[in-house]
C-alpha cells in the first residue's frame, strides 16, 4: 500500500476563502482509503478578490479569462507559501477551483483557477475541472463528494456538508446517492452582512430572533424541494427562485435569520428521513462545513431529526471538502471512477478531471 501526499484545494460559494489542505491518503486492500489531514489553512479573500469573484459572471470574455489565469496564479502562489511554511512536500495538487456558473439544465458548469498556472507556479502535477464531464453526460455535476463519503466515511449512515449550500449523501439500497438539499451559508451570510458581520458567529443573531411562519411557509413551498434527486443548486438559482421571498418579508433581520435557520434544518430533516426510508432513529449523520460551528443551526437540525448528529474535530469540519477533492484527484490519476452517476443523474459513472503537468512519478 502506497501513501500519497496531496494538496486539496477548495473555494466554496459562500466565498469565505481558499481552503488548502495537505492530506495523506493510503488505499486499503478492500478499496477503502485511510486519510490524515496533516496541515491545513484558509486564505481569506480580501475585498478585491471577493468583489472580483462575485461579479465575474457579469464580465466580458477578456476579463473572465484574465481572472481565470490570475486566480490560478493566486492558488499556486498560496500553495507554495503553505508548503514552505509547513516544510511539506506533495505528489499532487487537486483543485476544485471557484464556481462562476452552475447551470446543468443548460449543460454548463464553470470553475475558474487555471490548471496550467497552478502547475507552472508550483512545479507539481495538477488535477482540476472535476464537474464538466458529468454535466456533459447529463448529470448535475454536483455534489461530487459522495464517492469520498463512501470511501472515507462509510461508518456513518449519512454525511452532511453545511457550506454555501447544504448537501447530503447516504447509501440507499447499496448505492451512494448525494444531492444539494438547500441554500445554507450563502444566504445566512447575506443576512449577517446587514449586521456588518461576515457570518453569524455561533448562530448568535439567529438565537435572538423568532421564526416568521409566513416566510417559513413561503420558503418551504419552493418547488425545488419537491424534486426527486439527483438535483443541485447554484448561485443563480438563489437570485431567481429563493431570495425574493426573503426580501419581500417584513420580518426583522434577526427574525429572518432565525427563520432561514429553521428552514434549512427542516429541509435537512426531510432529507434524512427520505434517505433513511422514514426510519432515522438509530442512524448517524456526520456533519462538516462552516455551518457545523453554527450552534443555533445544529440545535435546530437536532430538533428536526431522530438521527444522531455527529460533529467531528474542527480540522475535519473545515477541510473535509478539500480532503474529498484530494481523493477525487488521486482517483483521476489512477484512472478510476471518481464521479458516480447515482449521485448526479448522469448517463454513466465517469473518470473526471483535467490533468496538467508531469504525472510520471505518481502513476
């Protein structure tokens, strides 16, 4: 069994920053993998990058391509600094990039972070562009972490990530399914900014509020929640299908925050029941992502499910997605399936990701 040292890189839709994790992965004889997160950091986006990324979908093609290239350089430079500061070496970089467009219904998903730039700046082989092939095969291109949940965390019945969107995966009748449940931090952070805060630390704003049941009813009635998986969400969907309900409400900012938290928790509870065939008691759900630190949100999730809620150590909470894409990158290099059609709805499983650089030393 060979151990691989991989740098997993992730930028989520909530735009908290660039997650960089140095992970060790060892494949076992049973096909499962053992992992260790050795060192990890989050490079917070300055106002310039946050504005550039949030507005990029409205820019012309020249600005788009320049930003793609510069963002790849930004990733490469920060990986170099991270490895040097921690005296680490790596076999491979697996970079998710930052999503600008995600419209699988239009056969489009785009993540920036030019792989050529990353490998040029680091001298390391790079895997990027994990979602595009699945979309071309008719899939949602998301969520992709289901295979990592199966290979790394199969002792849990379900895995839930509370990032920009909440996504869940679970094993149903021997197949790992995964899908986006609802918006999460991307909408909670939007309310927090009205308090001149980047996010609602520990859920303190929500805790002060009260549920507005008119707004809650409008949110729960959104058509997406009646769709069967596979299904996925993008930033565009929030503008066109979700946020108008919040904006139209006359509830206070605190009450909107509390209502959004309960809405998210209700939708998660519904998804847990669906995956567990209405028998959630005795099941365990593993929760990661920035929302796992939101005490009010976790409390509401516990109130809406009988499943045991497990929140791991902070390093796993923060960097599980970077770890997951590290594994997806390694599977790509091994020419093994890393995107499963049961999770995305594609015509077939796929070996997804674009390769940049020299892989001869790790194949």
